[in-house]
């Protein structure tokens, strides 16, 4: 990235931060100068307190976004307890029920080419789908922070209570990657390549292409969400979640060379590159007890 | 809750201080119930209109408020002398005028006897911001969110004119050149799979857009601050200036920018910080027919530019996230009430 690009992005970021932080003082009041009987009163009275001392049991559908080679469609659930209306503690889970190859995977499978220089990375293009990395599951203990509570009107007909929340925690991500190809295997295949040419090297590497290994990646997770309460005990939720961690999405030799991100002739941990994995979730949340309390002045 | 509901409560000219005091107590007593009926009403007006304590005592409305609301009567409920006059100019008073005469009867001793007032209360909440007739200037930064191979980031600016409070017509302009960046994925795929992915470069774009606001709402933060926001739909048509980046035969091929017709649709959210300043985020899909570099190299005609471009056009969706702020002009506006 050029210096100009970095400068432009930095200036934009600073401007955005200033724009958000600067007017906050003004937004705090939004031109309301409260006097008289309501001076000092809470902004809302008789508000439904949807979360305080209630359990949230949620079922959801999640889908990974901007995947390079494989997209995971997941279903899962969340159990969360809210000691206050603005704080929740719980566990979020999702398990892949379908893994869809991206267009790039299809292109590599149908048009990729294998030569001496990349026979380790792509022994057989037709079998590329066997070597790509996939997300199988996510289990994330997390904390939810619910600072914003309000309501929205849709087409001036449907009015629902809503809240905006942020969450963060630790995610244990179950993934499948191409298994390591060590020095011993590489040496053997190189010898066959030298002796019999590319076709024998392809045959030598073929078993490594379909060999996979499962592991659990530990990653930070965070995101934001919107809940729309259609009943006292039920809400529709939408979430965006980030799961940044390093993994080998393509199953190819990408790094490990002393010069940096260049092939080192092996498939191993050094080929796990950092990815800003993220996903979107749609869910249906149920709250227990089913009847929320109402706020009154002084108990919010 | 709007304190305008007090205009619905009939008072009589001949009622004395005792009745007046009773009404004041009733009015205050109704206040929390009305709020409850709205489930969660924390509109700006309930705090603004509750401010003049003197109104409950039947004094004249503050001059500032009287000026702001213009057609509203100075005091329809106060003191027992304003109901007849108020009926001619105030909707709420007119609504209550028909029943007002039947609300008071005399008891056996000929003394006035108050009956329960059962007026229907029309609580009309005032919009936080009026947009109709105002201009909106919207500078932003835009990021590509759906392209793995190249990020068509841009500096953007939009100008809208709001023909109503929910509908605007406007233009926007985007500058891409020098801000775009190609991802490492391209290089990795070329190295590992011997497969080149044709990519393009953008220079600029401009569009004529229509904006519609179907969803609006408000949020409170820790029961203290209130934020007004809305969600809008945007769509339009314009032009985009792009060119292929030579990756198949970069030693020979070079390309010039050319114009494409682009359509766009999107959805955004706007949060009001003041009555003239907002921050917004917008997801917009710019759809156009792209001309990509030809994947084949004709050895016989390698230097012939007509063979460098793929014969077929490709439908391209460049989904961008705009993040920025907007400013409304003029900064102020006036509410108008029905007579």
C-alpha cells in the first residue's frame, strides 16, 4: 500500500473519529433543555426491561462472509444471562451444516495448472476442493454490552422495540486444513520428480492433497448486533461477528521462507496466514421469564 | 407525550380557583398514565413541552414557545377563560369543543357539579428533523466489501435535495484512482495454481439517485441520551470509468479508461447528532457491464489491441460500504401546524 493510500485512510479514520466523538456532547442532549417537573428525570419511564435478570435462549443461522475458497453455512444457539439490562454473559455456538465452495475454488479446480514449481501446492487441480480449509464449528464464551435501547417504525405501520449491542469474547474455532507435508515426504517426491518427471511427482503428492487435519484455533471474537422485540419474550436478532485468526485456507505452500511470504517447499504451520474471518447471523431469541419488568423513575 | 393533550381538557369560564386547582392535579395525575400508554415514549416533545411549569397553573404560555408554535393558542386550558377563543384556532381545542358543553351540570342545589372528562387524547409527536426543502451534503469514504481480488476504495461526496421528509433526489461522485489496492490473494493464486484472475481499475463514477426513508426510530443510551435515526433506500443510475489491469499478457497489453453505464441500489442508516448533522453508513451495490482482459493471447496478433479485450461483457457487482457524515442546509427549519 502506498504512502498516499495510507495517508488518505489515516486522515479519513481520524476525521471519522473526530466526527463521532466531537458532536457526542451535542448528541447527548439533542437540543433538549429540560426544565420544570421533568428536569433530571430519566429519558424513559415505564420502559420494558427486556434483559435484566432474564435468560436469553437463541437459535440462529450463520454464514461466513468474504470467504476465499469455502463458505460455511451454520446453525447454532446461544445461552445468555443478563444480570443487568445492559450486560449479558453467555456462550454462542454454531456448527456447519453445509460448506459451499466459492467461485474461485471452482475456477482453480477447472482451470488450475500444475507444473514443477507448484506441484506441492496443487498436485491435481481437479482435487483442489479436498485440500482447502473449512470452518466446522465455533464455540464462543462472550460478554454482551447493550448500550442503546429504542424503538423503530417500519413504513409508519409496524413499531417494535429494539436494542443495539456489542459483544466480545474468545472463540474456539474448529477447522479442517490440509495436513502437514514434511521434509521426508517432500524429499521423496522430489526424488521421484527428478527420476520420472512431473507425472510421477503428481502421483507422489496426491495422497497429501486429500490428507486433512482437524484442529481448534483460538481467536478473539467481537461484533455488533440488533434485536427487534416482536413480543415480550421474543426477539429477532441480526449480528455481524469477526473471528480473526491464522489458517491455511488454500492448502498451498504460501510462506515459511526466510525471505518472508515465499514458499519453503513444505506444508506446515508457517503457511497459516492471518485472515479477518467474519460472518453474519440471523436468529430468534426467547427470553425467560417471559414477562419483562417495567422501569420507573429511579430504578433504571 | 405531548403536553398538547391539555387542550383537550375542558375548562369553564365560570369555574373558580378550586376547579382550576383540581384540573391541575388531574392533569399532573394523567401525565404518567399517558406515557405508559405509549409503551416507551421518550420523544423530545415530552421533555420540551413539560418545561413551562406555569402552564399548569393557568398562566400565559412563555413567549418563546408561543412564537415557535405560532398557530397554537397561547393558552387554551389555563385559568378558565380561554376555551371559547381557543376553539377557533386549535385543532385539539376544536376536537374537544363539541363535548365540552355537556361536561358540566348543576346539582340539586344549583351548584356546578363536575363530571368525569372522557375526551379522546390525540398525542401527535413532532418529528425531530424536517428535511423537506433542505439540501444534504454527504462526504464519505467508500470501501469495497465483495471483491476478494481488488479493493475499489473511493472518496465520495453526495448532494441531495429533499422534496419531502421521506424522498430526496440527488447526485453523488466517487473518485477511485490512487486509492484502490490489489489484494495478496491474486498473487497467491497465480503462484500456487498458475491461474490469473482478470481485474479492473476504476477512476471515477457519478450517479443520479433517489432516496426514500421507510424506517425511522430512536435509541436511548443508559436511559439518558436519545438518538434519532432512520434507515433509507437509495437507487439510481450513472456512469463509471474503468479499465482492465493487464495480468494475462502485461508485457504487451495496456488499457485506457472507458465509460460504463452503472446502476446502483443500496440501503443505509443515518444517525442524527444535531438537527443538521448526521453520521451515516450505507451499503450500495454498483452494477454495470464490465469489459475484462481477454484470457487468451493470440500469438499471431499479440500486438493487436482489438484482441486484448474479452468479446463478452461481464455483469459486475461492486458492493461498497460508505461511511461518512451529512450536513443539512439550511441549518434550521420551522414547524408548521394545521389550522
